[in-house]
């Protein structure tokens, strides 16, 4: 039997990236002694009032079809949060609900590009990006965020990657895996390039609430006609599994997105939307909780790993991950990841999963229990000391 070309486009190396993580999960389910530091899903529970609201709405029978765009009150709450974060005032008509930021990214990609087009992004990138952005038939063009430049954008590199086929630039700030926050100046120069070459700029801000003050510099107010902002409750409210995300941009794009979302989602469950509204009513406290949780743990991880032979730590500006340069250990990041898991039962992500620029790095999540981080770091240190002893023989 034959399949569409799409099945090839969505089966990229993104899927391989998770190999060690899935092996670790399977080992954990078998009761083995493993420590999973590979994903950004902290063991924090959803705020209790949010859970209560969902249960209440379920009991009240909020189990019917809902508007494809999402309920107005929820879109208004998202618009208010967006104005606080970016300064851009939008109406609910410029907001649409999706099944997590991941779903919103795919909707944006499908609405903004197609066969024969090019979509720009930065390397390193979040591993779902290649398949998500190429699902439309567009070709992905990766602009390096060089490790030698601590993963900061070089606008000349971006400019040289733009061609007449370029349609859009997608990137995350704070970045994953880099944890860097694009500065207002970097963004202004990106915005100017986008205006000159008539590009869409799709900014993934799922970690924005974890940045200092709960916001990052934004282009949305300066370039409302071409900037699309993507967000979700996953990271900021510890609500990954609720799958509440959104896209904010010009109304005409939202109209197209609605048509697509009718094909692929047909409305988020009403009780989930009611819970999301409750969550957004207490964003300041929710974000503070996760921000402090991550802040305490990044400091702990830094203290525990500092001085470990063969590795160099890149402390993030925000987010849930630390990039660690393992080139000094004598292993490639793929070998480091596999051997660390095999010998010490610690799962981290091979930086190669995020692009060429992070080959030689591993990404370690600190969004975890302190005891697990402490033991995970002890094992990583032991592993690196063992490698150093072999090197010095
Ligand atoms: C940069 C980035 N974008 C999007 C997502 C997906 O977020 P969501 O759970 O809202 O779909 C993630 C999840 O880790 C991410 O790191």
C-alpha cells in the first residue's frame, strides 16, 4: 500500500532524538534504577483551583462541542496576558486556541508556507520543528546560532540565508535548548529584515513566563502585521498534559487558522477551557512558582556539576534546561548520552538532536526533584571522572 509524501516529511530525526528518553522510561516502568533528566515536564501539580474548576465544569455537563476558535472569555484572558508580556493590545479575534503550542506551530506552518517555499529557523532548535515546519512541503533553512557565540543570533547569518522563496522565520525565545532570550536589539534587527523581505516572524514564547518578570522582549507591538506569537500553559502553569496553547496574530490569519483547526481539532474540550481560564486568572503566582522552582534547581545543578572534568556548563537565561559541552570528555555527545545511560542509568538529551551547533553538547533538564538532580549529578560527575581517569592513563 502507498502512503502520502507527508509521512516521510514528518518522520525526521526528531523521532530519533527521544531514543534514550524512551529507553529510560521503559526501564523505569520495569522498576529499574534510572534518573530521567531528558524532558522539561516538572513534577509540579496543576494548581488546585484549576483542577477543581475542570471537575466542576465536567460535573455540570460541559462536555459538548465548543467553538473552533475557543471561548471568547478565554481568548480575552490570553489577549490580556499577551498585552502584559508584549505591550501589544489585541482583541479576542486576533487569538485562537490550539492543542498546545505544538499544535499552534503546525497550524502556523501550514497557513504560512507550502510547496516550493522556504522557512527559516535557527539551529539549534526544538526537535519537533523540522517535521512541523516541513509538513507543509516547505524546505527548512537552518541559520546557525554558533556555540562559539554562546548561541546568540548573528543577523548577518540570517540575512545571507534569506532568498526570494523565504516565507517565514520561526524561533523560540527563551530558546530550547539554548535558554537564551533574544534581546530587544537583536529582535529589532530581525524585525527590520523581515519587513524588508516581507517575511512572517513566528515567535514561540512557551517559556516566556519563566523569564525574569515573566516576559521577554517582543516584536509583536512593532510589527503587528507580520508577527505571530505562540504560547501555552504547559510550562508556565505546570500544565503540559492539558494541551492548552494558542496563536496570536492578524485576524485574517486567525480566520485561515480556524478553517484548519476545524479540520484537525474541532475545538478544545469546554471543561479544559474553563480550567484554563481559571489558570490565567492567577498567572502571576503560577509563573512565580515555576520560575522559583527552576531557579532553585538550576543553581543546585550548577553547584553540583561545576568543576567536573571534561565538561563546560552553559547556564541558561530562562527555561528548564542546561546545555553542557562534553567535548572535553573525549566522547561525542551521542556516545556520551548512550554510555551515561548504560553505565549510570541517567538519561539526558544528545545535543545533536537539536542541530549541528549543539553536536558535542548534551541538554540536561533541571525541572526535577532536588533529590533526583543531586543523585543524577553525582552519577554524571562519577561518569566524567571515570572518563578523565582513562584519558590520563
Ligand atoms: C520550544 C518549545 N516549543 C513548543 C513546545 C511544545 O509546547 P506545548 O506543550 O505547549 O505543546 C515545547 C515543549 O517542550 C518547547 O520546548
